[in-house]
C-alpha cells in the first residue's frame, strides 16, 4: 500500500490519542501531528520514523499552508469545548484549514463533529443550532459550511455518539471520567423506569474506523456523514445491564415521567439551560445506520455495556446465590 502524508489535529485529546497511536503502530504512513501542548501526549512520537510532531495552535493554521498543500489525508479531531475560543477554533480555523488543502492532492478529509447536531434521521437538528451549548452550536455551524468548500467532495464527516475511553495510556473521555460516580448511584438509579435511548462508542473503535477510511477512501462524493456508535440501547437496558454486572437486584421500578423530572429540577434548584431542557424532553438520541468496525468486517473492541464496565476498571461483583 502506498504511504500517505497524513495531517492530524487534536492528537493530545482522547479520540486523537487512539487515532494517532493506531496510525503509528499499525501503518507506515507519514504522520504530522499538530498539538498545542506536547506534554499531554502519552504515546511515543519517536516509536518509528516518519512521525513529526508540530507544536502549534489551530488558530495559527496559516503558518502551515505550504505543508497542507502536500497532504494526502487530513484527520481533524481538534476542538474547543468552551470559552471564548469555541467559534474561532471549531468553525473559523477548522474551515480555514480545509481551504488550505489542495483538492487535487488531498484524497480525503476526515472531519469530527458530534452526533448531538443530528436528528433521528441523521439530518441536522435545528434545535442544536438554535440553543445548543457553545460547543454544539459551533459544530452545527461548521458542518453547515462544509458543502461550500472546494474540498467538499473529499470530506467524510464523523459524528461520534457517547464516547468512552481512557486509561494509563490515553486521556479519559468526559463520559469515562464520570462512570465511577454513575456506578455509585446505581443503588438508587436501579429503581427508576426511564424513557430514553442512546448509542455509545469507544475511542479504540473510532480509531479502527478512521484507519479503515484512511486506507479505503469512500467512493461517493462528500460531504459524507457517518454516525459512530453501537446499536441503540434504552436507558432501562443500560440500568439493567449495569445492575447485572454489579449483582444488584431490581425489585421494582418507578416511572420517571417528565413532570417528576421537572419536579426534582425545581426541588433541588438544578440549573438547566435551554439545551439541557430540550435534551430532557427529546430523550431518544438515536440515529440511522450507526457505524462500528464491524460495519467494515473488522473486530469491535467495545460492543456492549459489559465491555464498557470492564474496560473502565469497574470491578465485577458475582452473585452470592441463594
């Protein structure tokens, strides 16, 4: 297979770590990893030849215009989660980077968005653009502009659902960093009957999909949309599987209706913005045709909630029997 020149942003993040390490260990492509703070990298940049670390901010992307003209594939995971830089980084600088790529040279742009901007039919969710968080609105705005770019036919937009991942060699995702707290609340949560559903995906599986896309660029003209996630599961299924893993019995379930949820929000003075309130009422964050490595005939690293708990280091408790 012909070696490619690959430019990666956000290599110091959770998803970026999994992707960078996979490309370093499993390919011979020439990699250019752009990071703001090299001290956050947990993998060995010098593990093999052909890996160049570039210390830079996405907002200074113009400095790398000459390099970008030579790039065969760009993988854009860098993101700002909040603060004054959100729009500048997630929209303006990201779009500018794609403008600097040469459509005659670049075979593919793998752009990371978030499944939060899509509805159940994989179309843009207007509420995400109207009153999503700063992060969600920036991702909505950026994707809305992709079709206007010269490189648009080469763009594959990835929309991760709930992301798990992290450990000694990887930064924790926001979700994985809080899983221990969720487990501690299981003794109470197990008695609630909640209406909702979702998908999840592990960082290692995201990296496997990205590697496959790098080596097998889609034929159809972009921007293409791929939702990353295992098959949907209900909140009640998640509670039941967690309780089974922890050997906690469920004796009864109390329906958690919207009015009861609103009552608890009022009672405990929980601060909720428009997006959080919309999410509470929307409930079913599911999508069509979610993609995992299995979609491409590859092994899936984390396919079940059991896998999530085990990989997160949550001790499994065995039933004591009768």
